[in-house]
C-alpha cells in the first residue's frame, strides 16, 4: 500500500517519504478495526510531530506513518467489536501515538474506541477534517464550559478548524458569538453565524467588546491573545478554555475567572454525538484545500504557514 512516512525528525520536505509498497497493517486484533482510508485530515500536530517538537511528550519509533484524522470504510473488525460492521463508513483517529497505525496511508488500524459512524451528510473529505476540531469544539463548549442559551462567548481564530465548528455549535446552543479573524475571513464567519466580527489585525478585541461581560472565551491562538482575553470575562463566573495555553494562576486571581487547558480526547461517544448533530443541523465543514497523498509534505507546509480557512485534507485517490 501507499503511505507517507518519516524516518527521522526534520523539515517536512526533507523527512517525509512516500512509500509505494509500505506494509499493510496486520489483521485487527481485539478491539481494533482495519479501515480503508478515503481521506485524512491534516492538523498542526502532524507537522509538529514531523519536525520533532512533540518528541518529549509523544515519542515515536521510526519509520512511522503520520496522521491522526480519517474517514473511510471498515475492511475488517477484530474480536470484541460488535457495533461496527464490514463496509460501513466510519471516521475518527488512528495515530500511532494512540495505538493506531497512522492515517496518511491507504489502510490503517484504529482502536474501536476512537471511531464512529461517519456523518451521513458529509463527503469523506469533509468528514476526515472533523474528528479533532469537531471534538475539540464540542468538548470545550459543551463538556467544559457548559455554554447555554443567551450567554456570550468570544471565539479566537473563528475561521480555523476548531473555530469554524465552534461558531456553529455556539449558535446552535443559542449563544451570542463574537470572533476574531482577518479581513479576508469576515464574510466566511458571518455566514457561519457569528454575531460580532473583529479584525484582529486592525482592531483590539478588548476595546471593541467594551461591556467586558462575556461568559466564556475559547482560545485557539495563544500568547498575548490569551492573556488579554481575561479582561473581557465576567468576574466571578467567567471561564476561558485554551487549546494551547496552560492556566495562568495570576490572571485567574486578578480577574476572578476560571482558566482551563483543553486536551482534546476523541472518543466514540463524542464522535457519535458530533455526527448526529452535524447530520441533523447541516453543519458546514469547510475544506480549504485538498492534496493527494503524494503531496503530504506540501500539505503539512500549507497547514503550517497558510492559516487555512477550515481544514486541509489528503485524498487517497
């Protein structure tokens, strides 16, 4: 089978190799599923792993196949897997870091606990872009923040993968949504349902949101954007969830708010809830650009530098 593998850390263009005859994953053992990959989502963590930034917390053995997210068809299910059948369309994760075999390949082994049936309204390319960002948005807004109708949330990076799903989820819940984007993405997030749009290049969000009474912030940007966000939260009840920054105790005490670092955990339960919501509400998963598997290195570079609108995806055909 064909796969995109690395044999060491370094610049993506230097270390990613396309193997035409990579070994096909063995028959699935208990609790695992063999999947024919139709499309694979590209995430920032993919190039960070490739370039060695994650080696202390996510050590891997070489050679290894890259990739976390996928959409495809079940080829075979191992013992103990009774709810997923051969031929069914599924989506989820299969990174080597979590016991899978990597999704930048034509076939992959995945833990049954990390997959679910694909949303019926999405193409494989769209579904492949959803697991990490969709679960991240769901986990932050529903499981951690407990966002409710009538509350106000600021979503940083609204045009990105997590942000674009979070805007739609927040509007579905009934919240008032402000978001930060660049000028070119204003119409995109308006179409997703954002109520207030701030151009982060020309405007200061805490000066625009003068009421400083927001119930929640979802931060996907980090750095100074994260620290400045404490200013706009309600004292005593506000909460900021960041996908990048650890809680700042000093700022929590100063502004009287709660701060949480989110480590996304993609489970069958969350994927199933996400798929049902997506299918019932015609949720839009924007695929910014699709690359063939042979151009995996170009796809990772694009993800790294282009600030894609939504998702970057590898197509296996």
